[in-house]
């Protein structure tokens, strides 16, 4: 039995999306499961802690959920910025992705996980090539992951890709690993023919795994869908039965009222990616309307090719800021809503809210300790406002995943950062040579 | 004679806005003036350095210029977010500002300067009450400042306010301090009657000091100007001769083509404040068009009441990101342009580009050392892209103002951070009690 204790903290549990903060509380976890959150005096300890964290004066809160990314694409960070989407993909990204080795994906993933863990991301929903390799990296460094092998229906090796993705997901679904939660990832409606999508839905329902897909990211996507399905992307997908499976849809930028209604009513998870959507000039998603209708909205960084970082706190800030100008309303997506998106909202969007996203007894212990000593976090009018509008990723001091301390005092405990950086740099140099 | 040497760095001089990076260069400054930037082997040293910085593997670049803020408003950080502008001002800000003491402004300013220096801001253009107090704080901690006492023409004590501001500016203009560059700050066209503005212009020209003013921040500002001057804000100010003085105009969100032409032709400095403009739902400024027309565009954080931090790197990222979606063009405001805005562009916007903004022989030595070790700065495809799209304020390791090391290894050398935080917290608690 492994006991973790965190004492003396301001604790934000995010239970039911509530952002109240409790001072001087204690958290206990046994074998990775939260067994107590509350005042120290009411704790009936499970035993002497094996691992103990003094969080006096710090904030303890749920770890961030990165609801959409392609982690190994850290290798592409800064390789080709400020470009149009199609030339960027066709000239810069695809030719190099075709040459990726296992080593590239492993060290690219490790570099991304290192960055995320240091920034307080405890759970990541990932769609990429060679999912076995990325998953091995996640298990090695101890981040919670929803892995999926990307499925493209319009490439020469489509059948192999599908078979490999299905086999990977079946295998990991059967394992019932506490930290690996596989999905199936048809890339997008415009890259996966209808029959393929229907087959994926059927398999996802059979395997009890969710689907991870790009949806309504650009105006081009909408035009394509109108041309090919006679309906906008969300409505087209509703019509072919996609939402009979649990679906986490990344982007959802271009939605009309009917689309928003469908997303809310069918329980579709939304991975809102404001940074990527701005950088690629895709647009600003109607996250305020989605939240108001009760949709489950989380946040994603997207891949480092188009962001260019994996900082979920920055995504939360962007979500709050751009909604105000999009809606012409400074009260849109307030700090509390953005913070919920970054944690419980993300857990809901990836269908893990019975497991993580808030600090409640019975859930797995994914949490972070935020150092509140920096001048940009004073004076202390509102910690929630400070988190969203002023905190930096570097204010995260400790990161705990499934009860395991993976970052302590800003140092990664589960991977060698120097080796990771060096190996990722080597891969990048070889790929771009 | 005080000699500073920085060795072994990647140096980005930003001379003429060029963002090339030179590896393994050396910088020397004597009594605060840059005497050498170039390869070590070509240096003819002025003598043994009194202060020496090993910047091996780091990036050395000009410090950031915060071209528009109200520093002491750090006391308001997080006190009232996610609100409409008018109720925010009328219910939350103005009643408290009316009670500000010297101590409040001093410690509020110190807290803001601490945050800025740690984040690599070396020069700040400040408009606020009790300018003598804020300036004393700047001199105590060693940040470069363009101070000005705000002038409001529509308050009961308008005459006193004007007299105090004029006297302050006259006094500091006469001092010719190397680090204090006073301005005159009529708040905005809608708060300063025409006669007052004309008087300020005349005085500014006589004193050889620039003017710092809010301009075209909101749609309401435009309506007010059309109603009262029969012209949009920039055109109205052109008509009354405001630009006969050198003017740094904050915000400039709502501009038409004629406005942009006037700004470019009259050499008006623009302090673009994307974070504040998003948070208050003011809009997105046409910074891409301004730059294309040759206007001098810098970046400002605005006050912490409406931002809520003083992180200029974040403003640079926002400037790059929002321009892409505003222009529907992912190539708008590329990383190089945003980085120039944050440094040389800001120096131009506050009329200090003969003094700072780039690392060139003869300029004052305001520079920062950026630690490049963090995983979010790998792989090394493009450092300029990494700075704008991925770096954190916390990557700044050392900050040098006028040849003086004010931050070393992320520790402030010129102020007691614990005392500053405690005194600012006390002020905030008293003001908001």
C-alpha cells in the first residue's frame, strides 16, 4: 500500500466545476486513489505516508487535461511557422512524417511529455502515428494518456493503417491499464470515407472506447462537407451515426446553432484549441455558446507544429481572452469557466471524468502544486483570476499522476531531461537534414 | 569606469529590426554604454570587467520595452475581472484610486517593476497618479522609465492635476537623468478638452518631451469623437495639432485607412496592447497594416487591472496570434515582426530608439539573457519562433538596465522581493477593506 499525503495547501477541488478554494486542507491518496480531501483535523490517516509533500502557502488543484494533441510533433516546433496551412502540411510536415522512425516518435513524445508534466499537464489525449511507441514513452515517464493511432482513409496504405490502429486499441482496451485509456482516431471527415467512419463507430461501440477526430476546424472543412455530404460537418456526422459512439471532437471552430445543439445533446466532447486556431488563422470557436448549452468543453494545445508549445494554462488564458472579443462581451468565458475547461471540462471531453478532472474521494490522484510566491500572483484578490490571467506554466512546482510524484520542485523524476532533449534534437536534425 | 562583459552568447542585436542571431559573440559596456558587440577575437577590451556574465548557450537580446502601462495598478490585479468597462471603472477602480497614498503607489509600482524586471522588461512607459512616487520606485530598483502624471480635464481638481504634472515633467526634463525620460500625459481626447490638449502640445514642444495618450481604444471613443469633433479620434487629433508634438498613442484599436496613414506619416508611436484589448473586449488593432505602412508599433501591457500581468513576451505572442485571425492570414505579423515590436519597435514608439531597443555600439546597455535549456525551447529550428510562440517570461535569467545587472540568475538584485510583496499586499488589503 503506497500512501501519498499533501498538507497545508489551499485546495481547489473543482468538484462539480466549483472553483471555491479551501485553505489549509490535506489530501491523501492510497495506491493512486484519492481517499481524503478536507481539513487536517478530520483526517483518519490510512497510515504513515510513503511520500509526503508540504504544500504550505501553495495551491493544490487537479492537473490539466490536454484534450487534443499530437505529442511527437514537438520535433516540428518552430520548423515552419507563419505559413498557410496547405503548403505547411504538404511541403513541411507530410514529407517528414513519412520518414519518422520509432526512435523519432519515442523521443519526440518524451520531449513533449517532459514539457507537459513540468507545466502541470497530467493527462493527454494524443492522436498520432506509431501509437505503440508514444504509449511506451507515456508509460515510461508516467503521464496519463489517451493514445490512438491516426486512421487515414485516403492514403495508399490505408488498410494497413486501419488494421494497425484497431489492433493497438483492442490490445490496450483489453489491458485495462490505470493510466492508458485508448481511443480510435479517424483523422477527419474529409480524410475518412463514410464506410470507414461507420466501421470505426461500430468497432468503438464494441470495444467501449471513445473516438477522437478533427471536426469543423476550418471554413474549408465546412465547404467540403457541404459539397460531399450536403450538410455541415457536425450535422453530416450526426447523420451517419458518428455520435452513436462517444466522440471527442477537436477544434469545432465553425459551428452553427444546430451544430452546437447536436454537440450538447449527443454529449460530444469538444477539444477547444484556441492557440492553434489563431496561429493557423482557422478562426475563433464559439466556446461561450457551447458551455452555455451544456456541452463538455476541454482545451487542447494541438501539435507543436502549429502552436508551438504544450502549455495548457496558456490555452485557458487564450480561451478566456478571445471569447470576450468574439462575443463583444468582457464577461464571456470568465476565469472560473476557463479553469474548469482546463481540468474537469477536459476530463469530460475525453470521457475520463469518473476517473480524473477533480480532486474527490474515489477518483485517481492527478494533481498539481502551484507555487504562489511569484510577484505576478500578488496581491491576493482572487487566485482563480490569477491562475487564468497571470500565472505561468513555470509556477507549477510539483506534478502528481495517479498518485505518483512525477515532478518535484520543478525537476522531472521519471525521465532524464538532458538525454531527452539531446535525443529529440538529434532526431530533428536527421529528419530536417 | 565600470565595465560589464557578457561572453559566449547567441546575440540577437535587433539592429535596424534585423533578427539574425550571431553565435558565440561578446558584448561589452562601459559606464552603461555599449562599446562592443561582436566576435570575442575582435574585441579590444576596455579593461578588466567589473561585472562579468557567462552566457554560454544562452540568448542575449535587447530588453523588452513596455510601451504603455499604469504600473501601480498591480494593486488591482484580479480585484475585479470579467466585467464591463464602465462599471469596472466606476464601481471598482475610481473610488479606490481616489484614496491612493504615496505608500500605495510606491509599493504598487515596486511590485510591478519586480515582475517586469524578472520578465525581461527593461524600459516602461508609465502614466499614473503621483508620478514623483512611481519615479522614485523606478530609480530605487533601476528600471528605465518614461514617467508622466496623468492629466484629466474633466475632474474637479483638474487645474491642480495639470500644474502638478507640468511641474513634475519640467523638473525631470531638466535633470537629464540617463534612465528617467519624462513625458506629458493628457489621458485621452474624451477626458481632456481641446484647449487643454493644445496647451499640453505647446508645453511638450517647448520642453522637448513626448506626449503619452490613450487613443481610439474603443468603439465608444470613436462615437464620442465623431459627436464632439466631427471626426474619428486620430483625424480629430491631427486637426487640432496634437501630432505637432511627438506622440505615443496607446491602443489605436479602431482605425480606418486615413487614421493609419496619419499615424505613419506623422511618426506617431503606437503602443499596441492586445491583452488588454481582448480582455476588455475592445477589439483587435490593425497592427499588421500599421507595420506595413511603416508606423512605429510597440507593445504595452496596459495596467494590471485589465490584463492582468506585465508580461511583454505574452503581449508579443498575442500580437502575432490575433493578427492572423484578424487578417484571415497565417502569415500576418510573423515572429520576427512581433519580436521587433517588443524591443526596437517599442523604443521607437516611446522615442528612445537612439538610446535603447537594439544592441549597438553607442546605445545604452539594456539587455536580457534568456536561458534556452527548457524543453519547450527544443528542438532548435528557430530561436526567434521559439521566443514568440513558446518561451515563457521565466526563461529570462538575467536582466541588465543601463549596464547594471538588476536580475541575476532570476533573483532581483535591487529590491527586496519579500518586503515588496508584503507591502503591496498590505496596501491592497487596506484599499479594498
